[in-house]
């Protein structure tokens, strides 16, 4: 029998062992191999219990004689680095654990306890991700996937997902969309980054943003070279009439269905006003419909995009409806913007095409609608339990922004926000004050009214933690 397997139907010898990267240095092959193995064990690259390749396999991998490997193994067994047993092969020996460093001296000031409960805004109940249904959709999608699904992909995203989204968004959110005008992105952040690049290429100077929102989106736009003048928010949503006084604004970023984080829906007159502004100036409305499916007291308001698909860029995502870890989002674009966004994105799809196909199947099969309806009922019960508990244990606290979404705003007495957030932390409860989301510019000529409040996400805790989180929240209310 020959050692060569190149023309044999049998598998090569090296197919039957673990791959090892070894640098053979030294005066001879045996000494070099022995030292390389010692060093791999000493540094932890080969951990105790690791089964080494057979001498025949390793010899074939390294291109040296089998006896050289066998002799090296025997020497290391004798030294205690390796063990060899009949039927178990050659393995790295179990050795004494290195002595751990002495623990650091205790701090003079005890650290703040890690949160036991989390009511921070931004996440759905991850424990309720529909694993079984998602797995079934993935199997069906993988079985039916064409061969080109395993390639680099279309920069627009998989056509199966874009087609499913066009149907779903028209039916559920009143969005006018064709698959050719939908671009898939790896989350809303990625989509906004692409839009910022496209706006800069069009020589836009500024994007107006709501005076309450997430700072890292503002930072993203600023890093792209765009100014971000605030558009102030009151009890009727963003003051869209103020857009006329802002200079050089080429677009406005808004959360009209459910302002984030205040929870205020955009007043119908202001919806009309912002569309009129976009038509008159050639500006764009960037509509972030981050949780538009979750309205509890009446039918959700349709997407703003339906008023003028050529002036509104619609952003949607699975981050709140399913899970942020999927990293799947979409933009429905005016026709004139499609080529700009594709150019900004590049020629190759960056989102997993298999996840895209799974989501397409999940939507087309009706599983997405069923999951959203189920979570809508669950979140409404949570919201109602929160409101009832506060009415009983903290009747002086006013709850706002509760008609939709995953969070509410708890209005606090003036000057108490910071102390309540700190008190919650010592109760093992993580909450956010509304000051974290506040944005204003000193020389703008308009200031936000002073406001102390908590933004409380009632959706995030799993069922096992919900009662404890709710009790802790009520205990820290002033």
C-alpha cells in the first residue's frame, strides 16, 4: 500500500485527525517537533484532554517520517506532557492549574449592585422569540432556496424578502411599495448610515431631528458631515411647522407613529404640514416606524409614507417585532433614491441571505402576523398591569405615551429624576431618565420645557422577572 492518496478513492490520512499548526524549529525534526508540541501545551493552545492526531496522520500533515512523530510522542508521554492509552489515542495530559492571583483588596466604597431587573427602553421580550416557528420557516426556506442564494447576493437584498415585505407593508402599514424600491439593511443604524451617505452626496447640509431621541443616531449623522438642528417635540409630536425656519435642511428624521421616547403620535395637521414642507422644498422625510405594529387602543395610524411615497423614506425593522439580533431592516425608497442607496451600500449584500429567506417565508406563511398579534396582546396586558400597579401604589404619578409601543413615560415631580434613577439602581432595577434622550441647541431661540420623567420599557422583562421588576419600580416612585 502506498502513502500517496492523491489518486485513491479513500480519504487521506490527515482527514482522520485534528488540524495542528506547529512551527518546527531546532537542530532536527524530532527535537523541533517535540519542542513545538511542548510549547503548544505550555501556552494553552492545546488544552488538557485534547486528542492529538495519530502519528501516521501528523506525519502525513507535516511531511515527515511516521517514526519521528512516534518517537516525539513517546518522549512527551515520558515527560508527563501527554498520555497514551489503548483505544483512547494520545491526549494532552491533565496538569496542575496555574496558581491564581490573590484577589484584589476590597474597595473602600462598595460598587453599585448589578441590575436584577431591566426596564431600559429599546428591546422586546427576547424570551418570546418564536424559535420553533422560526426554525420551521428556516427549514422550508433552505429547502426551497435557489443555488444563487448561497452567493454574494443582490445589493437590494433577496427578491423573496422584498416581495413579501411589499405585500405585508401595504396590508399592515399602508405603505406604497414595490420590491424594486425596497433595500434590505443590517438594522436601522446601517440603513440610516447609507441614507446619510446618499444625502451628503446630494450636497444636503443638514438633517433635522426630533428634540427627544437616541443620541447615537444624531452622532451618526454628524459624523457624516451633516448638521442636526433639533425639531422640538411637544404633546402633539414634532413641531413640523418649525421646519420652515430651519436653514439648509434637506431631510427630517422622525418617529411619527409613536415618537421615541415620549410616545406621542404626530398630530394629523402636523403630518400634513411635514409632507407639504417636503413637496415645497424638495426635502425628504425619513420615517422611522420602529414599533408601528404595536398599538393597543385603536387601529394603528398608517405610515406617513402613504401620503407621498416620493418624498418619504420609510424605515422598518425586526428589532422590536422579533429581535434586534436578527439584524434585518428595510428601506422603502422614492424611485429617484434607489440608485444612490445601492451605490452607498456597494455591490455585495451584507445581510445574511439565509436569514432574509427565512424572514420572507416567516412573513409569507402568516407566522409573522400571528407572532405580532400574540405579542400585542402580551404587551397590552403588561401595560395595563403597570398602570394599575402605579394607580394603587403611586397614585401621584402620571403615565403618558401609553397608547402604543413598548414603553411608557412616568412623569415625576420636578427635580427628582436623578434621585429616582439612583434609587432604582440600588433596588437592582435599571431604568432610564428622559434627560438621556433630550436634545436642544442653546442658540436655537427655543428651549424644551423642564421635565423630569422615567422612560420605562414594560415589554423587555421575561415573565419570570416581570412581577419583581414592577414591585421594584413602585417602591422607588416618589
